[in-house]
């Protein structure tokens, strides 16, 4: 197989696996006809920074160093963009999420980063903008301080476009321009695309709107969104959102998927059919919606919401579609893409998916210094066969994997308490890998600590 001419990675931010796989259709007919689908793919991180850093480095969060507590990617590890640039690819980000840029060091290796909020005009009204701004703690503090007068909010206010309106078609149009530009020069390019429609507040219309029926339910939905973004449960110990409203939030993401899926499918067919390009579609991480007693993805939520969609279209247009149910880690997209370019870098999901070790990590989040002690823990989870095993606060828990595209089952204590790395993992080489990851995680987690 020849190296791909262009490489396009499409990431729908926060999109859960069960938002895509429902009613026996993904709403992506071109992928269903052509792609390799990994139905047991999981992200190694639970929010944009650690998850995207893993995609860009092929490393676990404890290795690349970007977590809820340590917020910057190590500069001594080569990124995917850097390695592709070194072999002749022109590298781009077209992003709707500020977290994928220079804020956390995820800009390294890209020739150009096109921030979509600086390109598109605003389509929302001032009231919508103000309500969203004051709902976010950091921005609320800035608004009612001298920072507003000093114009230090300009970037944050501009960025609200991606929270308040649809921008996915704008992202795809920028990618089309980049590809056309390099086709005209007979040059190769790598483009990373981030779509925010499936991210909180889960776009269900052209601009921000509520989805529930009736004024009372819409007020409850607004309250649920407020509690979600402010993570009040970390400081109160209560979710603060009734089960019916959690279903509404989950359904908001599904509706956002229904909005963007046709555009993803259309763009992908356009840039892949009868061309020598590689296209990857997936999510950086999932969201929780109350699973395992957790809310929102920007927290310690390894135990729910990390199962994500992942589909790969190699440059060979004649390959037959496949659906692989073995557990894989999305960080291995790094090795997969590099391998397709003739660079060996680890477990390629196209050639050796069985070598991918599905490990997830998360680290406690300090919510304005008020996070309750029961939420101050770091944890690691791995998938082996048909079960998930999580190590949390010196105890092991376990649960089945979800097979039908639904939500992940709840964890229960592992009885008797034994190390499942030795008991459940039969392959010696795999056991050795997992044990090394586990020990390195514990060392890193101890260094971060829990603040107690």
C-alpha cells in the first residue's frame, strides 16, 4: 500500500459511542460501505487535553504529562504533526476548540492552526452570549472584574461562537480549501479537524436553544446545563440533576450527532472516494450524563464515557469494510497513521489491532479548591476480553463491557481482591505491558497526589 497523499483526522469532540451506534445505523453510509470500524475503541483520557495529547503522541496521559493536574504536553516527545512534517507533509489544524491549540501545547508541529471562531461571523444574539459567559465560572469572574474593561476577554468572547452556533460546515470548507491548495501544487498534507457540535452544550439548532417541551421543562434543562458546566456535584456531593434531565442531556448529544453526521459523511466521501487519501473519524473522549454517579467529562470519569466511535478509511479504495470487536486504544492512531506512511511507531490498528492495549486513565479535578475528599482520587482502567477492570483508591472493581452500543454497565468490587492483571490477562507479553503501565501510573499518580 502506498503512503496516503492526504491524511484527514476528523474528531467530534466528546461524542459517545452510544450516540453514534443507535437503531442499527451510524448515519454514516460511506463509512459503513468502506471503513474499518472498531466497536470496542476507548480513549485513554477523559477530556480534550489528555485525550488529544494521546492521539498526538501515542502515549498514555502519565507518559505525555497532560492531565487535570499537570496541564501541558511534554516538549521532549515528538508529535504526530512533527513526524509527518519531517517526511514532507504540510500540517494543519482546523479547530473549534481552544484546548487543541497552544493553550496546552497541542499546537506543536502544525504549520498553521485555523481557529474557526476567528473565521466565522457570529449568528447568535447578545443575550445568548451573555448567559453562556456568566454560566462559566472562570469567565463569570472575569466579566465582573476589571478584565472586561481591559479587553482581556476578547479571545474568550470570540470563542463562544463554537459554543453558541454550528460551525462544522465552516471547518469542512476550510479543509477543502487546504486540500485544493496543495493538490494544485502536487503536495501532501495532514489536517486535524475538531468539531464542537457534540461537545457541551450539545448543539441542537443553528444557535443555542433548549430542546425540552414546555417552559417548565426548558427551565429545568437550562438548570441542568448550568449544573453540568459548573460541576456543582464535586463540591456538593449531589448530581443536582434529575434522571429525566440527564436523559435530555444525553439526547441533546444524539441530536447534535444527527445534525453533523450527514456533513461528515458527505465531506469524507468527497475527499476519499477514488483518491489516495486516508480519513479517520472518531471522538477524543466520551461524556458521562450521570453514568457511574459522575457528571460531565472534565473530571475523573474513566469509569464511564470513554467508549468512543472509531472508523478508519485507508487510502486503498478497494479494501472491504470490517467491524472489529476487539478492545483497542485510540492513542494507537498515532502508530497507525505513521505506519501507513512507512514509519514504524508501535501497534498499528490496521495491521496489528490485537497488540493495542486498551488502558484508560483519569485524574481528579480541583474545582476551585472545593472538590470534596471523596472525589480526590486518580484511577486507571483496562479492558481485557469481555470485562473492564478499574483500580481506584487501592481497590479493584470490575464490570462487563457494553456489547450492544449502549451505556457501560456499573462497576462492582472485585471479590476476592486480587490483581486482575495477573489473573485475567493470559498472554504473557500483554500482561507484562499492562503491569509496566500500571506501575508507572501509580508512580505518576503518587507524585501528583490527592491534596489530602
